[in-house]
């Protein structure tokens, strides 16, 4: 057991790559290409929102700044 854990930690990139490849293949077989891409898009969106939350970036503040920028550009 100790040797298996050591192998996993020494080759973590390979192990994660194999697991991700297996998951992608499974999703493609079960759901098809478009549904898999739809799921992947929401996974990426969730990752980005979680990253922003961890970094202390407020989604409300971003939206408010974006809308203010639209208002300024619209009236100039």
C-alpha cells in the first residue's frame, strides 16, 4: 500500500491525467459530445467563480463595474 501511494504522489500529473481522460471518455460515451461540452462549460464556469470567491473578487462588484462602464460609453 505504501508503494502505491508513493507512486501516486511521485506521478500525480500522470494519475490525474489518466483519471480525467477516463472521465471524459465515460461522459462522451454516456451523454454524447454536445452534452459533454455543456457539462464541461459549467464545470469551467464553476471553477472560475470559485477561484474569484477564493481571491475575494465580488461578482456583484464586477457586474456593477461592467454596467457602469456600459453607461459611460453609451453617453459619450
